[in-house]
């Protein structure tokens, strides 16, 4: 893949430690075990899994983790240098780090003189001894030791001699790797490149990089550090972490491996990148970032008509890497911008021989434009658009006809729906209540239809979104409702638009049911 | 602020054009007008607002936009070079660009030879004429012309002579600015720096940069281009755009201005950055990215105990810039002290002598925490929180008591509301219909209350938003309704949360009315 194929880069994931410091992130012990398995399956070298000194849950995790058989990854316990005036062998935090019983430890120490004096409130020389003694203590206990030089780049800016002295102390103590941390995330990539290069020249020890994203440049900083000689990259797979997060390894790994030819994970595992990132997002209970480079659901989604035309001719015309190389997929979004290119695959499902220049294609493109002008949007509702196309081609087979509905809401928070419809010539009246009008409608509809179409039982709604259009008119405005449904095998989206939220929901709901009945 | 205070950088926002190519983004004409106002208020130089040639809605927008009085920004219409073999004066797209009647146009043309030959299917020389002729056509029509050299960096890699010839053609045609586009987002910042510097040396014309985020490096690439001599930066305020999005200007602007001393927007406007980014996210109906550098709600949120300790001693110990410089706020996630700071101004409205350590403040902070956990959010609904505080202090004066309500929806799209309430000991029953349940509720409530409180006549709802909270449970999920109201003099926001959208709307609606009655 390029010039550096033999340049091995150690990937060090700290989702379970620095990632856990992100807002809204809270891992159970089981979550942590799941994430370790997923990261090990991807093939990262190190997994920093917690701080047993500051957190009981982390200690419980390390006890259970000892039973895991990992294929590629080694677990790392994280902690600070010993306290002022206390030798490591008497420091409670250092001892609990040993209790974690990992092959590796990461020790962070201050390298910015201001922090030593005003936050730690120690003497500068004293901090050097704390760093050296702590690193030596763990080396003598047989551990591989990563020294995280906290605030290295800010420290270097304000007192370069001292920042380098801290690295020297760690090296004297026997550190296996000196990790340069941009703890505040405020350093630009060109500066990271310059200083990492300098440290690589001065020290024989391996050099690592740990970036935060406060300038939006954590991925760039990490890649530039590797270009300058670092062989160890810390980050979190999905970029979660304190404040704006850590460097996203799902961005850094393919940048290094697919574009620059470094070896970060086994080549055969790269196609698992997307599924691993999404599985970990799921465990973290955070919505995956659709725009995430390489692994986001939109990362290879084309919407502009010229982009769709270009990619259809030559994929690299609008794709910097092949989506399948990282396990992702190309998508053409159906929208007024995308033109006929995007509607052809749907049209061809029902009329295989139809051409892009046909009357049907032109008419359907016109219908799409008109519906979008009314507020419909089909990017997340392809099932609804497929129904529009089908009806336009005269394929419409009606599974049921609505005669009337009525929804009643009382202030005790119950909603009731009364629905009258006709299936196969038979009239059915059903009623159901629910925790809201749409819930009640869904239940009443199913009651009526499940006796005719039992496979509807497998289907359920998984997402419901409301968007008010032209919000200036407030409660009299038009609303667009998007519904996502699944039957376990497939996920589909439908849309409804109306001045009345109940009516818009009804349209999206019945489209969803019709789509399921259609596909069987 | 630094070494480059007189280095003016033109900020060119394309939220309404390239941003609209992002998945899930769909602007109405009113949305677009709102976003133009917000960007103009922030002080950007140019707003690219659409492609009138490809989109009817965009043409309707430009017609309405002509009536706007902008303080700092100029509107830009976007389109491609003329078609093969057609002089611009006979090209329908070029003519519709003139119809947009803007001072400026942005013309994109191919600069990658592969694209010319295989996507555009034109001769290389022919494309040069198309670029030159199109630029000249708009210059002669009196427009300021930006030439967007599509795929410049990829083009340069494969055929550097040709990529430069395309820029020369645009310069010959009279382009005011040559914009180097990393259309596929695959170029690294060091390469962008190198090539931008080279172009700046070769051309007298202004040079601009347009980055996409497919490597997660769009912000870094934009900043490095400026360091290399570019004076014009294109992007979208919140980073939305095709695939992984465009360079986020909310990241690029403070990086350039606060950290490197360039002048992007008026210095006095920097503190509006956060509120502008959030307002535009709201209009776009995308959940704002909590981790967004500078403007995200988590950007200055400290969770690690040592970080909170450090920031409490010296803010810059874990903050690369001051949060208030960009209009954001510091938050301590594990400490309720942060909550109290924010609630004191409201509490003091009703209890002027109350202290931050009082029982009342502690209790209210606890109530706030509990309500936020339930899904309430008061950032855009301070009126509702003020009512919570007032009731907690025993100031609650009830203007009306609800006895019961009932909302009925029929499938002919009308909703009716029946409301029974007590005012001053008198019972009132009213009914009204509306184009949706909330509309009907609002009308019925007013019917009942306006006879007692005539000044309600001045009040009207101006915005209504619905967000589904835990969307996994779909239609049984909780919803949050935000309502914005005005009486001409003031604008206020209220919020309601419930499993039932009708109930959530009812809460927000009655809060809004109570707030108006309270303030008189």
C-alpha cells in the first residue's frame, strides 16, 4: 500500500479510560469486557482499561479481565506518579496498579512547570524524582511502562529545558515508551510534527503521541507525529474523551494504513473497522456520528447529482478510499439534488428494462421534485419513495383501505385510536390506546391487520422523528414525520407530511406497513 | 491577539449550498433566510446561498433575499462552468446565475485531468476555454468571481501542469480569487500547506481554500493553507456537507483569530460564535455536536477529578482558550456547583438576598438535575425554568386551573380541542378546532382566557419544535417540545416533556401563557 509497509505502529486505545471521561459516557463492567473483545478482534496492540486506584469498578473489571484470552491486545492499567514524599512502594495508587495484574502500565506525570508548581504544588526537582522513581518501580515489577508526559507541548512552550528533563527522568527510570501528550488539545499539527521530531532525535526510547481534539485537529496531529517518527498512537476508536474528545482511532488507523502504508492492525482486519466502531458506539450508548470519516453512515453517501454521476462512472472521482476497504458502503441519497441517477435503481426494481431517458424516469423525477417542494424528504425514507415509484408505474396493490380514523387524547396522558378499514372487502373496526397518539394508532392498525397479515407481528417501529417545516407559523406549520421500522432482517424508513402531526404520522405509519406487506 | 492582527481572512460560508448536500439536511426558503441573518450577525464576509440553476427553491430564495439588508455579508450564487460547446451567454445555468442577482458568483470547474476526460468527457483544451470564458462572462457582467478549482489537490498529484493551467485560465478570465478545493477530502494538511504556498507564489490573484473532512483533517488543512498564504477560507459553520462534511468554520475561525491572530470576523462578535452555531444547528434540525471544538456543549466540560481541581486553581491548566471568548461556558460535570452558578440570576429575581450556599439554591440545583435527567432542557426555555424556580420559592400564583381537556383528531385533518378550566373561581368550557392538535389547543385555551386576561391577545407562538428523546422505543419514546412565543416586545421559550406529544405540547403551551400573565 505504500512506502512504509514495514513501519509498524502500535495502536493504543483508551476508550475505557480517557474515553470514560467524556460527557455522557458511563461503562458497566460488562460493557468494558465487551469493548475489550471488540478492540482485540480489530487487532489493536494495547487497551488502556482504567485506573484501579481511583475507581473500584475498574478494579472489579481487571479481576474479571484476567480470565479473557486476547488474540492481539495487551491490557494496560493507568495511574499517576507517586505522591509527594512517598516512595512508590508505599503509595496506595501505585500498589493498586499492581493489583490490576496487567502486563503493562501507563504512568502519567507533569511536564509543564506551571502545573508542577501551581496545580501539583511540588518543587520542580521533586517532580523529576517522582517520575523517575515511579517508572523504575514498575519496571522492576516486570511491567512494560508507558510514560505519559502530560501537557508536554504546553510545557515545552513555556519551559523547554524542564519539559525535556521530565522525559529524561522517565527514560532514566527505564520507561519503554515516552508518550507526548497534548492534554489541552490546543497544539497545531505543524508544531506537533516539529517537537515530536526533536524528541525522536534526542531519545533512543520509543516515542508515542496522545492528542485531544479541542482545535479539531487531533487526527492531523497524530498522523503528523507518526510522520515525525512516533511509533505509538493513543486515542479512542470513536474519538470519545474529556471535553472535545481524544484522537479518533477509526480516523487515524485508516489514514496511516490505507493512505500512508504504515501497519497499524492486521491488513485482513481493516474491513472490520466500520462494524467495530459501530458496535462500540452501541455499547457506549452514543448515537454513532454519521459524518465520522471512514466509518460514518454518511462517509460515502453521495447526494449532489454531479457527484452521483461521477462516482457511477469512476468511484475515485468522489471517494478518497474505497468504502469496502474499511467495511463501509457507498450510498446514493434520493433527493432533488441527486437527479435521475439515484432514482434509477428503485425504478428498475419494478421495470427492469427502463432507461434513464425514458418518459417514466422523467415523470418520476418531476414527482420527486414536487413532493420535496411540499416538504417530503426521501433520503431516510426510501421505502416511501419506492411506494411512490410503484404506484406511478401502476403496480399499486392496495392491502387495505382506510374508511375513517379518530384519535382522542385526554389530559391523563392516554391516547385512544379508533380505526375503521376495509381488507379484502371486509370492514374492520378496531380501537386501542397508547402512551401517545402515534402509539395508539400503531396498535389499533395492527389489531385490524394482523389477523389478515400475520407476518406484521415481526415488524416494529424503532425510530420516530418530527420536523416542523416553516416554523414561523408555529403550531399551524407543516410537519414532517420520519419513521424507521424493522422486521429483524431489514430496516426501512418512511415519511409523511401534513399540517397536522397526527395525519403526517398516519401517512408514515401506513407506508411502513404497506412496505412490509409488499416485501412479505 | 498575536502576530497577524492585520491579516484579514475572508470567511466564506457555504452552509446553504455545500452544507445542503449533507445527508439529512433540507432547508426551506424560510430556513435559508434565517441562516443568512445569523451568519451576517456573526460577521462572515460571504454567504454562498445556492445553485439557482439546479434548484427552483434556490431561485425563490434569491428573489426574497434581495429585500434583506445585510450588515457585513455578501450573497454568492453558485454554478458550474458553461456546457461543452455552448458560450456562457447561451447557457441556461449561467443565465439563471445572473437571475439570482447577487454581487458575487462562485464558478466551479474541473482541474483534475481524469475528471475532464472521463466524467465531463471533454477535451483538456476545451475545458480550459470553458473555465476562462465562464469567468470572463461573469466578470463582464460586473460580478466578483470566485473560481473553485474542483479536485485541485488530486489534479495536481496526477497532472500538475494541467491543474496549474486551469488556474491560469481562470486568472486570465479575470477571477478575483482562485479557490483550491480538496473536493474528495483526501489530502493531508502538510500537502495542502505545500501546494497552497506554491500557488500563492505563482499567482497575483487572491488564493482561497475549500476542504472536506474525509480524513478528519479539514480544519487542520484550512489553517495550514492560511499559514501558507491563502486569505479566503470556505466551509460551513457547523461542518455539515457532502459525505463527512466541510471544514467547520466554528472550529477554523477561533483557531485563526484567537490562537494565531488573524482577523476573520469583527473581534466583538467572537463571543456570539457559540450561540450562532447552535441557532443554525437548530434551524438545520440537527442535534448540535456536543464535542464540537469551541462551541460544543461539552467543549469546556470537565469530568475527571484532577481536571476539575486543576481548572479551579488555574483555568488554562486544562483549557486551551477561555470559554467565554467564544461565548461558551465552563461546566464541571461531577459538581453541582456548576449548576448553582447558572441558576443564581433567576433565583435572585425572586429572592434578591439569597446566597449560592443557601438551602433554596441547593434544592433548586437538585430539582434542575432531576428535571434534566427526565429530558427537560432549559437552555432554550428559560421561561419554563423561571416558573419552576418561582413555584419552588412559593411564589406560584395560579392564573388558571385545568379541570380537563380532550383533543380529537379526524382523518379529514381537523383537530378539535375541548378544554374545561377554572379562573377566579369560575368554570369555563371552550372548544376550538385547528389544523393540528396543538393549534386547536392553543385556540381553545385563548378563547377561555382572553376574556379574563385581555393582554394575551398580544401574544403569539412563533416556533414549535419536537425532539424525540430515547428513540429506541420509537412511538412510545419520550418527546420534548420547545415553544417560542412573543408579545412583540420580548421573546421567550418554554418546554414540556412527556411520553405523549400532546401532553408535552400542553405543558410547554401553558408555561408560555403563564409566563406572559406573570410578566404582564
